[in-house]
C-alpha cells in the first residue's frame, strides 16, 4: 500500500527491481536529491554569430520528418541557445548517410531553413545530400587576384585560432596587415607586396582554424602564391622561413617597373602556344579552354585579339612572364638561405602539374622557377583526381578555384566547396562551406566548432511508424481451421511496385540502355524491400549496400531466386555479394541480359568449382589446390595499391558513437567477405561502428596480389577511408585475415596513425610440417559452407589459392598496440590433433564457445561479447 516516506537523519535510498518471465533481471538504486543544488553551473553560452544545425536520416524520404520535428521543438523553446542545439546535434546524434544542414544567423533564418526542408522547398540556407564513405580531400589555396579589403577581419574577431595565427604571421612580416586591410586606402591590398602576404596570412590562419575543427586534407595544392601556403602547412617550411619567402617574393615583384599586361583567354593551350615568344608568356593553364597570357602590354594585347572571349586582368605587373626575369637572381639569393623539410602531407605541384617529391620542394631552384613558370593548374587538378580526390576545398577569401576545378573534372564527379566569398559575411560563408563538407561526409569536430558547456535536450529520431496489427477481429487461437480466411497485414508481403515478370521482360527487350538499367534497379529495389519486409522499394536506396541494410546469406539466396524468376534467366550464385548495391547489381544484370543471360559470364566458373569439389571429395585436396594455383597464375595480378586501381569503400555493418570503432578484415579464403561479420556486428548495433575494409582479389575481374605487401597497401587504404574522421580504431581479423590485420596495424603504426588495439579471431600461423590433417579438415569445412556465399566461383577460389601462398610471407612483426587473441573451446573436426591455435606474441587470451567456423556463425554473439569486454578494458567509455 502507498505511504509517505518521511525524511530522516540518513539519506533515503530505494531499490527497484524488475524480473520478467522472458529473463529480464534489472535493479536500480534511487537516492533522494540533496537539499541544495550544489552541482556546477554551466558557463554562459558563447555567442555565435551564425550556427549550423545538422540532421540525418536512414533515407532521403525520412529527412523532412527530422526537420519538421526539430522546427516544432525549437518553436516550443524560444530561449534555447542555438549554439547548444548545434553542438548537441553534432555530438550526440548519429550521422547517417542522408544528411542536411541548416545555416543561419538568427532563429528566423534557421526556422525558414527547417521549414523548407520539412516541406521539400528549396532554400539558400539548407544543404542536403548523401555522405560519401570514401575518396580523398584536397585543400586548394587561392592565388593573387582573390584578395579584397577587410578580408579575414571578421574571422579574426570571431575565432581566436584564426586571430593568433594571422597576428603571428603579421608579426613575422612586419607589414601591419590589419591596418592595410582595414584602412581607408582600399587599393593598398591590391599592391603585390601586400596582396601576396595578406593572402598567405589569411589562408594559413584559415587552415589552422579548420585543423582545430577536425577538418584535415589528404593532399594539398595551390595556385601561384597559394602554393607557398600549401608548402608551409605541409611542413616544407616553418612559419618564419615561409614568411621570409612570401615577403621577398611580393617585395621584389613590387619593385619591378610597372607595366605589362595579363589577359585571360577562352582557348586551349595548343591554340595559344604558337603566339608565345620572348615578350608573351603563358602564365597559367587553368582548364581545357582557359589560359592566361602575360608579358609586354602591346604584344599580349595583340596576341589576344584573335580570340572571341578575352578578359584583361587588373594587375600591376605581368606575373609568370619574361618581365619577371629581372628579380629572379635576388629572389634566389633569399631562398637559398632558407631551411626546407620533407613534406608531412602530399602536395601536388601547380608548377609541374604532378605530385611533388620532397626533393623538388626542398630545392631552392624550384621556388625560383615557380615565380617565372606557367601555373599548370589544370594538370594539377587532373593529378588530384587521379589520386582519388573526390572533395575539393578552396581555402581562400573568394571562390576562384572552385569553378576552375568543376570545369576540369566535371560537375558531378566530386564535391566542390569554397570557404570564402567576396560578398557577404565571412562567418556565414565559412559555415556554409563547412555544412557542405559535413553533408558530403567530411569529419567535423562539432564540440570545437561550437565550444561551450550548455546542454540542450534534443528531439528524438522521427521514426516512420508502420502498423502491423491485423485489421480483422480474428481469435488468436492456434487451432484455427486452415480454410478460415485471415485478415492480411497492413503492409503487403510483396510490394505492388514489383513488375509482372512477362511485362518486365517485354519492356526490357525494347527499352534503351538507360531505361533498362532504371527498370532493373527498380526491380532489384522492390524485390529487396519485399524480402527484407519493407513496405515498398522507396525504403531501399539505389546505393545502399546490401549487407548494411540487413541482407544475409539466406536473404541473398532469396533475392537471387526472385531475380532469376522475374527475368527468366540464370543468375550467378554469388551475384549479391559480388555486386554490393542495387545500382551495381542492376548494371550487372543489364550486361548479363545483353550477353544472352544463359549462364555466368565465364563458363569455366562452375567447372572449376566442380573439379575442386570432386578432387576434395576423393580426398585429393592437394590436387584441388594445385588446380587453383594454376588458375591463379593465369589471372592478372598487381604489385601495389596504385597498380590495383580503385579501392572499394568499406562496408558498414553497425553504427554507434562509442569508441574505438572496429575495422574487421575477413578471412582471405573462399568463404571470406563482409558477410562473415554480419552476425558478429549485430552485437554492436547502436553502440559502436563496425566496418569491413575490402580484401582485394575476390571480386570477379579484380587482379590478384603478387605479394603480401601489395595486399597490406590496399587494406591500409581501406583503413584510411574508414578512419578519415580521425576517431580511434581497433583492427580485427578472422582466421588468416588476422595476419593481414596485424600487418596493417604495423604499417599504420609506422605511418603515425596507430590502432588502439588488434583482435585476432582464431588466427593460425600454419607451419609447413605436421599440419596436413588440419589444413585438409579446414578445407573440407569451408566446402561444407559453400552455400553461405551462394557458391564458389573462379575468382574466389583462385584468390584463396593465391592467399594460401602469401600468408606464409605475412608473419607478425613488432607492434606496440595491445592484442586480444580469441580462440574457440571446441575442435572443428573429430579426432584432429593440434587443432588449437596459438599466438606467440604478447597478447591477452580469451576462449569462447564454438569451433573455428561457428564462432562467427551461431556462436557469434559470444565472440562479440568477448571482444566488447576487452574493448571496454582498453578504452573505457
């Protein structure tokens, strides 16, 4: 019965227990609150002239509901600091692939942006898109011509990191740049001596601000004087020497006689090359049809008259032309006194248009040629794109290079972000650029962007609720007659969007290629949605990874059968694992249908698999391996990551905010792949990121590695993509994948990006002698599980053969990271000797239920629990 609990001399505490028939066992202790609230008061929320509120959702269709919920939440709390809301959304909410950011300087602008998102209306303050999971980020530093009066002063007043860096540079230069930028003489900043030094100060200060916010580049480049800023932040020159270089460059150019001309011409390099001589130089090649002529005024103007589109640039001197020759000796005398260092970040040279070597950048003559030579910006962009850059960030006071890059690589090939604009507030332009970076998938430290201690309660995720109750009043009895009609569920078992097979085939037969692929993508999405229990195909995005949205070996087989039935063709057994998204699978099916669709593209796939099975069934597993070794030797091979080509993005199997994240390498055998970790990853859903980098050579058409070192290079590239945000990570490898996980950890440690730990799941270091029975039984156990990946094709079997040779050359080396070695309690075959794996290096041992195979199958939950316990010990929350 209820009664009053009177306060006494002791603190009142109560225990509340919950015991459920299904096994629930929870206990909570409650304690009365103190008389006086002595908890520390948060400091006043720092003023933010503009904020950006990030939203994300599992699908593009769910984003409007997120915006609507946040809009209504803020309307009901007019006193809630927007900066605290921005910090909370960035740090305490998962960032899903479909993203939006609303940027505004006040509540009205924020509300208008949220309302536009909620209603699907366009808005200048809202940015939307889908985050990329791979690709590199390039920072591009703008050259002379982007300067403007007052540039950087707003950022200097708002952000201490920017101010400290800018003022430190100004102190080294001794030019009073703040006075020049804020003075009444608005032309002063355009004088070469001030223009080049002010751009250097602005760009380096902005870089340091971005760095403090967790936004970092993979590669750097710069246009003309912008390359000096790139070299400094790459570590080639310390601040004092970089200031000396840029000051001498601007001062000596300024001292040259004024005159000459520079004209931008809408033409290709080949068209203007015949016009060049000792009076007319080619200052820049900015794009396929964008060059700049520079030199003596009359000669340059005459050369430009033959072109329809030209623009004379407003400059005091003819840069990158023969008129610069008079300053080169004096400049060389300054530069050769400087100390140069090896770059810590990759730099692509705009002088050569190629990746720069440390030897080049440390050579004083390079910087002298840099004054006089052509700025080959178009070639530099091509080199950046070839290196895997998909995100170009312009670090400068105006959007000058962004348009040039877009013209060079194509509108849809990458993300283009300018962080400065000639007009408007600098803070708003910067935050708008950051918003685009976040939407595109770049990491961002929200707590650093919006510092403070105030916490804001946030609305929860706007789940798209669906009703699954039966509509009819049907008695819930187990013995209802089979003939009695039952009410159907509110959600149809198969979406109505799935086309009828015969009609689909007729449309595919006459449709153009683009429409065929769209029809096939719709079919794949609809069938996938039906198998996974979704209401319709809109729940499955074209570029969703099958494994990431819940597809496993059973549902993959169902999808394969459904597609084969709908299309009336034979579909290869492993098609879902080999083509990881609906879009990729649709493209494969279109090519398959164009080829007749009568069977796999390579008729040898099934025959090789059959021969291997037959040999193994007769006990001749050595002959089966010999066959596969021969097949592997016939296929193409690679010796480095560059020779391999594009590395596929890691597959994400779980998402969570706890750290460190898990990067899991599959076994490099025929059973291997991200699907091996599907059950294991379920343990971490909502708690910890689990990603699976690619192990090369197992997909049809991929070359095979020639060496263990080549494998590690590719794996390390996948690890870098998975950890682009700088968060800590642990490497995990299953079976012989553990050897490559250990090797990759060694490589990352040498590169200065060490793992927090390494987990080895039953990794055998098989000796040449005394392990024949063990190898044979493992081979047979693998063949028994062939159906879990839909069958073994030539690619998988040949790759397994090659890796079985390479693992002998992938032995563990020195590693400082802690190691967990997990092994099963039971043998995987009866009567086998020496079945238990042993790891010789320093490690912590954990034994879990199951066998070598079942620890990742029906016992995967126990395996994941052992890993989670160890993670909590080495990196407590």
